[in-house]
């Protein structure tokens, strides 16, 4: 949730400064992703063991895919109010990153909950 807040704050700040919405999306999504790896690995998916290069590469890949998907959604929805377009693009990206992280990025090393 904090990643989404960072994303929205940075996006609408950049947009209010005149930055085109797709450029603002790239920067804001990257800002939200910056702290996402640590929190998703340790708290959301409770991955065990040391962080491996493959895990980092998968995380980057899924987030690049989500960034592309959210930019595509913003473009497709460009005739709608920007807040609605941003909400839909964010929800789509969140779903992609959650399921991608759950079943691909952190799949091999999840700890069992007691």
C-alpha cells in the first residue's frame, strides 16, 4: 500500500508540473518499486534464505511488465479523467505484480506459516 501511495504522490506531482502522463507514470512507478522488493520479499511473501540474482531479475522483469501494462492502460484510457485512468492502471499493475511475485518471483523460497 505504501508503494501505491508513493506512486500516486509522485505521479500527480510530476503531472501538475507539466510532465506528460506516460513519463510521470514511468518515474512514479519506479519510485514505488524502489522499496517494494524488500517489503514484498520479507513481509508479504515471507521468502526465506538469501536473496539470489534470479529472484532480483524476476522481480525486475515482473515490475517492468507491470509498468508497461500500466502505461498501456493509461494510453487506452486517455479519454477518461486522469484520476480514473490512473486508478485502473494502478489496479491492473498491482494485480500483475502480486500474482507474478506470488507464483514466480518468490515462489521457490516461501517460509511456511505456523
